[in-house]
């Protein structure tokens, strides 16, 4: 220790730290270490480690040079900062170069074709999404250029081969959910959806499967029908005027999920406005969309403390506490998820948010697109109206059981989900350490893979005339489906949509009753192009508003 209290040592720190060769060597070694682990969720630790290392190195150089010369303390500080800064620049540049060279020339996925930028880093994605266009569209172009297997990230492949569906997503698949799923868990609890462990997911899924068994769904139907009647009354009161169909469908979907989920009435249809909680849960949408493809960036971003997020947690807790305090007269989804006397955990909170978003954003986007197609093709509207009228002419309100077996109605829904899948860019999965075989192709271990719904469901090999809206593919023209494995809007296998049967019932009831009572056209000045061209991927599809006009039909039995 010198007279200024500075620690002195016999190690020549300045020489060691200022050597650019040493800095470059440390960079290569650091890259080697970083490549050994999945560090997506420890970036904040790494940043702290580097910051601490930088501080310690600066101090060591300062102490060393100050002891060795008669420089003033101020100039010794500046000189130490400069020496460490230049070495840090060399160190980090070497890490980046080493990563880039390794990823392009030596990585286990190097043999898969694709553009170079994504192979180097996924960091280009947020920049791309913000400044240019949606990634799912870009990847769609890459598939046309490079084929069925395209490298879309250093460690990620996009695949549009139907032989890949079962090995990647099927019930027997050895793949796990990819790191994307874990990104928000540290702050927000683990929902069923974000659970990556197969065993833990299976255990939790048991309760969800009970919540969506035929018996449970039959119990939710009267709730759904009551809400549908509310919606019919509100639309009836607004006939002849343009209205934003997205809003009304969302009010409906959120009211239904709140009610069947945890017996909570968001009452959005009656209030004709979005509930504050829903606004909050959907907040941060654009940033989320931009960071979405890069799990480590998403995870780091979500660590930034946010008062909005605290608000979401406390409001959801409040709703769940109120729900736990009563036994609803009709069972709901949380009747199966809450354990008596066990209290409400962070995971329950995460499950509540999952239910609200998974159950509403998805069906809403499909329903909006159904109205787009019915307005765009009036012949299709008339055909569907005739089919629906013939189901039960005497009934004013078409209940869920009456609509259980109307193939053309299901054809319209399926065709819309084919062209506009609510989960548009597919689901990230991680191959097991030994890799997987797809036909004779080996996908190396610990790779991330996805099958983009948008691209595979619009592939001409699987659906001839792929861009045309032809509901009859699903009924009278089966030759227009060449490979049904390519259709998977609800996903397949252990992680498929637990709510899919309820979703179909919900969509049938809404579409059939609205077109039974009303004719529907684009509002003046609307042609629907904005929604077709404005689709954004925020894991579920986000679409712009569309204005349409409902007009009462004459000669049909009224629902009132
Ligand atoms: C058109 C409507 C719907 C579509 C296309 C759809 C699609 C999907 C897809 C693709 C997944 C898999 C996600 C993944 O693996 O990352 C999923 C999961 C899920 N969906 Fe749906 N969904 C719809 C409606 C609903 C509804 C109405 C509910 C509930 C009321 C619901 C609840 C869930 C839940 C809880 C999961 C997580 C399942 C798990 O991880 O085991 N979905 N959905």
C-alpha cells in the first residue's frame, strides 16, 4: 500500500492488460466458454461480470502505473481508463469476430443454406422488423430461394417439409420447447405454455385437459351463449353504421375467456370498451414484437423493472383472489387449476394471463379474417347464410349444439386459419443432444427448429391454388388438400392447443349467429387491404382495424 492508500503489487498489470495480443486471446477464450452454455437468460450476469472486470482492470492499471511513475493521480486515472478501454475494444471485437467466423464456417448448422446475416446473429431481426418488414414474410421469401430447410439464426432452422411435423412437434417427438419460451419466466412466473420440462408440463397439462374435457366444455357453453346474445343486441343497435369489427370481436372473446376462465365479467361488450387490465397485458406490444425473435434480448428487456407489470400482477392477483374466495355456480377453467387451501401462486397468475391472451387474441384474429373474406366474396357470404339458415330455420338463436356438425361452416373457419394462422411464425423447438432424423436428413443436436405456419400452410405442394380462399377444400373438393399434415393452426402433439375444441365452438357460434341475423359488407372506403397487408407477428397475429357494416336480414327468425 502506498502513501495514497493504493494497493501495489508485483504483477506487471499494465503490461498484461495493455497487450492487445492478450486481449485478443482472452476474447477467443471467452467465446469458447460462452459457446458451452445456453446463456440466453444470464446476459445481465455477464454484463455485470464484464463491468466488474473492466473496473478491476482499470484499478489494477491505475495502481501499477501510479506506483511506477511520478504522474499525478488524475492523469494516472485517465491513462488507466484509456489503456483498459482500448484492450476491452480489442477483447469484444475479437469475441464478435470469433463468433461470426465460427458460426459461418464451423458451426454444426453451416451446411444448411440461408442468408449470411442471420447465420452470424439474430440481432438483425429487431432492426429488420422495425425498419423493414415482418420476419415471417422474409423467411417465406428465403424458403422460395433456398428450399425447405433454411438457416434463420446462428442456431435456428426454419423448415417447411411436412415430414418434419411429427419429429419436431408430434406426440413422440424428442424435441423440447426452445429458449424463447423461458424468456419472460423469471419475472412473470411459469405458465403451462412456458413450461419447457416435458415432465412438469405433462403434470400441469393434466389439469388443463380436465378443464377442457367434453363435460367441462358443455358447462361453459351456456356462458358463451349468454355473451353471444349480448353481442347480437349491441350489433343490432348499430346496424347500418360502419363499425370496427376487430373491437367487437375482441370484446366478445375477452368477455368469454374471463367468464369461462375465472368467472370474471370484463363486461367489455356492454361497456363497448377494452378493459384496463387487457390494455396493460397487451402493452409493450411493439417492443415485444421487435425483441421477440431474440430470446436473450427479450429476457434482458423484461428484467427492467416496470410499474405497468407490477400493476398487471396485482390486478390479476386481485381477480384470482376474488375467484378463489367463492365457489362459482358454474364451473370454470380455474375450478381445475386452483387447489383448495393452497393459495394463489405466481404460476397461477401466469396461467391466468396465458388463458386470457391465448384464448382471445387467437380466435379474434381468425374471426376478423372470416369477416374479411365474407365481405370480399359476397357469394361465399350467401352460400354460408344458406347453409346456416338450413340448419335450423325455426330457431332465432343458433346454439352451440345445433352448430356442432355444419361442415361448410367449419370449412370457412379452417380455410381462414390456413391462410391466416393466429400463430403465424411457428413454434420454436430444440432438438435433443443426439439430434433428430427427418427422412434421411440429420438435424444436429441442440439446434432450434420451427415450422412456420404461414409458409407451410400456403405451400402449393400441400394446398393447390394456395392463395385462394376455397372453403370447399374441406368439404366437397378434398383434392385441394394434398397433405393434411401441413395444416396445424392449433399445433399437434403434447403441446397442442388445449382450448381448440372450445375455440371451434366459439367461432361457429359467433359467425353463424351474426351472418344469420345480418348481411355484412365493407364500410364505404374500406376494402380490407389494410388488414391483409398489415399483419404483424407478436407470437400471435396482430392486425389493423377493419370497418364493416351490418344490415338486418329480412325473413329470418329474430334472435330476440
Ligand atoms: C383459433 C383459435 C386458437 C388457435 C389457432 C390456437 C392455437 C394455439 C397454438 C398453435 C398453441 C401452441 C403454442 C405453443 O406450443 O407455443 C396453443 C396453445 C394453447 N392454447 Fe390455443 N389457440 C386458439 C384458441 C385457444 C382458446 C380459445 C384457448 C382457451 C380458452 C386456448 C388456450 C391455449 C393454451 C392454454 C395453450 C397452451 C397449451 C400448452 O402449452 O400445453 N387457445 N394454441
